[in-house]
C-alpha cells in the first residue's frame, strides 16, 4: 500500500467529501466522524510519504498509469512532503478543535460545511502535491471556491461583501496564473513542471518566458495578499466564522507561498529568477514595505481578529522577502517559516475562536479579564504570540534567525531592519492584548449583574477546544527545539545545490 | 477608481503585447505547442484507448485526474450556493397561500395558515405569480423529452463526436431548468426534490472518484481504467474506452444536478418558495 | 511598415484576446455595480480561453476527431495518423476545464451578490460602503 | 476559413463585450453577455475547437445567461454604470 501513499493523501479526503455531502441528507451526526477519519488517513499517509521521501528521495506517482509529460504525475520531494504534512496536521487539529463552534453556528447545514471543509483541505493538499502546472490551477480553484463558501457564512452583510471582493481578486489571481502557464505552454509545449524545467534553459532570453514568470508571480502574489495586493484579506478573514478563519488563515496564504517557491525552484530554476531577471531587489523592497505596512496597520486596529489578519500580511512579507533574497539561508528561512507560520497562525486563531465562542466578540473590550476567565486559552494564545514575536525557544525565533542571516549574507540590510521593526511592533501589539486581558478589571456589564465586585469565576471553553489549542502551543515549542533536525534532514534537500 | 482601472489595464495590456511579439505565429504547425506533447495524443490515442475523439480521450483518460477535479469544482460550487443561500423557513412564517383554479384561472388567497386539501383542481402559486400561459407551458413540456434524449445522445456518443459528460450534463440540467422557468420552481421540486438533487450530485462525482478507487483497489494506479479489464471481460485497451464512458456518465449526473441545484438556489434566493 | 502589418496580421487573435482581457480587467477594477464586476470577471476568463484555443489552432489541420475511427471495419493498421493533420487537442481539453471552472465561479459569485443584496438592498458598491460607514 | 467572417465575428465579440459592460440595465447586460458567449462559441468552432465550442454554447450562452437573469430577477435591474 505504501506505493499508493501519494494517491491516498488526496483521494481519501476527496471521496469523503462526497460521502459527507450525501450522508448529510440522511443523518447529520455522521458528517463529523467521516471527516475526522478521512483527514486522519490523509495525515497518516502524509507522514508515511514523508518517511518514504526521506529514505528514497523523490517519489513519482503516475496518475491513471500514464507516463509524464502525457499524463499527470506527482513528484513528491522533500519540500512537498514537508508542506503536505503541515497542511494535513493543521486541518485535522482544526477540525477537532472547532467541532463545538461549528455545531453552534451551522446546526442545519453540517453536511455542506464539513463537505466544503474537506474539499478545501483536498484542494490545498493537491496544490502542494501536484507536479503538473495546469492541475495546480484546477486545485487552486477548488480550494478558492470552497474557501469563499466557508468565509461567506460569517457576520451578516459584511462577510458576503468582503468575500465577494476576495472572489474578484482571487479569480484575477488564478486567471493570471493560468495565463502565465499558457505563455509557458506556447513556448515549451508542455505542462509538466519537470518537463518545462528541462526545456526552459534554452529559452531564458525569450520575452514570453519572462512575461510568463512575471504574470505567474503577480497571480500568486494576489492570492497570497502581498502588500499592494492585500486589500481583500483583512475583511474577508475578520468577518468569517471562526472555524473557517482558523482553517483558511493558516493554509491559504502559506500554500500560495509554497507555490511561489515551487515555481522559482523547480519550474523556472533559481538562476533564471534571481540572475537572468534583475527584479529580486525590487521584490525584496516590496516585501519590506509589506512588512512595515502590515505591522503599522495592525497597530491601529481595535479588534483582535483584524489585528491578526494584518500580522498575516506582514508574515507574507517575511516569506516572500526570504525566498527572494536569493541565497540558501533566506530560502531555508522562508520554507521553515511556512511550517512555523502555519502552526503559529493556527494557534492564535484557535485561541481567538475559543474567545469568540465564550465572549461572543473579538474586539479589545471583550478581552477584559480574560486571563482569569479562560486561563488555558490565554496561555495558548501567549505562546502563539511569543512565537510570532520570535522569542526562543518557540519556533518563530528560528525561522526569523535564518531569514535575518540570509538578509545579512545577501547584504539586504533593509530587510533585516524591517524584520526587527515588525518584531518590535508585535511586542507592542501582543503585550497590549495581554495587558487588557490581565490587568484591566473585569467590567461590570460582562458580569452576572451582582452589585458587589466579585472575583469572576473560570469559564473556560469546552475541553475539546482547549486541548487541541494546547497541543498546537506545545507543538510550537517542540518544532522550535527540533528546528535543527528539520533543516538538516528535510529542508536542506529541498533547496537546489546551485543556490549559494 | 476609474482612472486607476484604466492605468492598470493599460499597463498590463502593453506588457502582454510586448511579450506576445515573441510568440510563434498564429496557427503555425511548427510551434512548440504543436510538436512537443500533442503529437503523441494525436497519433497514439486510437491504439492506446480506442477512442476516435481525441479530446474525449485526453480529457477522460490521459488527463483524467484533472477532469475528476473539474467535476469536483462544479460539485463544490453547487454546495457553496446551497450553503450560502439556503434558508430554512419555519412553517409559521408563511401566513397566506395563493391557489389558482386550474380550469378558470381564478386566484384564491387562503389566510392564517389555512390550506386547501390537495386536489387536481387547484394548484399552489407564488406570491409574485404571473398569468397562466398555456402556450409557453405546453411547448416547454413538449420540448423537455427531446432535449433530454439529445442530452443522452451527447453523453453516449462523446467517444465519436463532440460532446461528453459535461455538455450532456449541462443540457440535461437545462431541460429541468426549462421546466422550472415555464412552470414554476414548485413543479420542478415535485419531480426532483432537493434531497434527490443533493444526493445525486454527490453520487455523480462519487461514481467518478469511485471508479478511480476501484482501479486502485485492483492493484493499479488511481483511475488507471485498464485495471477494470477483468471485471468488464474485455482487453485493457477496450477497458479504457469503457472506463471513459463510466466516468462520463458520472460527470453527466453530477453536472446536471449541480446546474439544477445552483439554479434552484439562485432563482429563489434560497427559500425555495418561488422560482423565476 | 510591412513588417508591422505582418506582425498584426499574423497574430491578430492574440491582439483580440489582449483587448478583451483588458476590458474585463478594467471592469473588475472600475465598475461600481457588483453584477457588472462579475460580468467583467467572466469576460476576463473567456479571453484567456480564447488565448488557449488560439494556441491549439494549426494551419491546414482539421478538428481533433480521427476520421477512420468508426469501428474496426477499416482495419486498425491500414492507415497512419499524422499529427500535422489534426488540431492540437491539449488546449481544448484544458479549456473545457476552464469553462466549467468559470461557470462554477459565476454561480458562487452570484450567490454571494444575492446575499449582499439581501442585506443591503442595493448592488452599488458606493451605496453599500455609505451604509457601512453610517453604522 | 474565411478571414472576412473571422474578422466580423472578432469585431462582434468585442462589441458585445463592451456593450454588456456599458448598457445601463442589468437584464440587458445579461442578454448581451449571452450574445458575447455565443459569438465566442462561433469563433472557437472556426478555430476547430468543436468540443470547447459545444461546451461554451451550452454553458456560457445557455446556463450562465439563465443564472444571470435569475440573479437579476431576484435583485434589481438598476445600475449606475
């Protein structure tokens, strides 16, 4: 069975999505167990695949038995396997953690919700696993369409509107990617990533190849919300239901960054991206602006969830900048940060989900006295926040370390300055939250109407929501402690030898 | 905003024109796109899959993995439409009902939750009802079976002529939509209830993915139809041809129901009370 | 000048696709009405489909359906298929997928627009923003 | 293929696209969009992409237009641009 791991990773959640949708009409209680089992099998296959890749190197899977480039093939290497594992783990943990809030928010639409959830995960897994440029587009649209559906069910009015804006931008992004693939196809005649990479070197001077690269990049940047193209993200994530935002916030942008790195590393080799085209300085500057603007915009927000969405915008800047530094330390930092940022974002968004579940709001006023009310949730939140700031031994520190050493090696000191600046801003941001949650008195209107000042009782979120949060928080530290091993055994092989 | 749009569109346009100059000429038989991968499809399709329509063969066999996700896209769009729009009204919210006497066209309003016992003489109509139009209703009802037969032909004959699961499925869906437009949503829902639509949509795509999983269980790669040869009792090449037909049927079911599902939700704004 | 004219004639399909695409892009960015934006989005997508179909065209070739494919009566080995005689089928396959993706996106976009209308009772973006600001 | 016919259809495609975006009535825009899709379908038939044209005729000119009309009926025909 182990030869079929690449198929199982994608196919099991896909099949389960249809089963869930059909089962939802018969018995709503069947949906959740099917989804959990499917994602668990998928996660197990991801780990199996990772082990196989570590032992054997690149695993090739030919769909429908046709040889590439005629059929569609998966080439699972270290980078794929690592990101696949992260995607599967994040979605599985989030599914278990948000069951209660899903039950509360969509009591009569459980079937469609779980079906869309699993399809969204299938889309992300497929994007990460695939070795075919057009297949990537189709999966991009699956994960995007299901994402729109999940995001739109938040607050009335605002959520559909901001999701519609996301849809316009997301569609333009995906279409740009499709157009770039078309440009590549017209000059190479192939759609298979490895095949294209073999043909391209003789065409590096072609204007069409250059245009293909730039168009693909712009499309991917639109989807990952890099700075001037980020306008859709904050509102779309803020007004979404918490189960959806804690799935999509960790996955959607990170998967797109994976796509960018895959395009740079495999399809258009690093020499083309960093040497033939002289745009990497401009992109690093763009990333610097993204980091600074994201941090500054986060400062002026008075809603916890919206503040975190601007932090995501800044984090996207980290990874884009790191990838475009053009050296192996920067690329290592970017890949490591995909893993870390997915876990960090999951951690803080799960905490926000718990807060929304209990306090019914995510504005700063709702946070008062929360440390006494929900100590475990806030404990998890603090660990996530420390990781975003970059405090050792949490994992955020190590990826920032690699990014900064990459910036020094490349001589891009403004990138390093931006990283440090945003860390400082994050300190301010999160200590403000902690201050509100810890020191300010528990306000009367949130109390139970007792006249005298009473020590508020502990009102922690249900166990099924707190335990996954704490597991993720512990995971942040564990991943941080094992960073050396991850870099040594996995990421080192993902980066081509040519990269200095 | 208008100015910004113009500027962005202009810059992108100039950039694309600049890049397009390097393209091979239009319809040049020597261009890389026509010489690298595609000749294999054109020359080998017949002997490898025994399907004369190359597009069908590439769609449902060489790149069948894409097509499975294509069917999934339409499935997820239908589920999203349902998920976003559908509102389940409680019974009490509808206070009055409108009925029409079929023979005379007289309209009756029944208030305060009352209802007329079901009979052939009266039919329930929408709040924003339109006059009874015999010609449109009769013509559309006559057309529906012919549309459906044509759709089945398109699905079944996709191996030899343009067509296949998608086109056939859309036409099948259109036949139901024609019925819904000429009569009303209620008539369609009586023939094809929401639950049936929802389950069939999932079953259609499941048929596709399930075929693939069956191939996997039979020891070949996912969707490698030649694994079905022992079950179907034919050679591996013919099995590919039959496999294509099976998945096309699955696609047709899924696309038909997805179109109907989207239409039902969009045209009634999700409350299923009144259609177009 | 003749060079330029030749360039225009040899690739006119590409120029038209770029024109259509820019019309669509302009509409998505600049239009105020949500449904008009969706229209622009669809025009944008169809323009890309036109581009791909143009890639698949081949001078002196016919549609990609094999002529002698109907039944084994002709004998499988009696004729050889030449790639130059048939259009490139691959872009057609890709675009079938893209069309379906397009209609799926359209359905979702319209559903969202309906939901927006249900809450704000208008489809004009500036009026919606004014309502949001008023709150 | 006749280049005159080709050119005429290409022009009509652009006109239909611009028209559907310019007309100040959403129902009219939806119908013009149907015309645009149908012209596109003709264009693809000329280029030999029969399967794509078939799909566009049923999906683009058929069902998409119905969706648009349904959505416009459930919202409003009014538009400012």
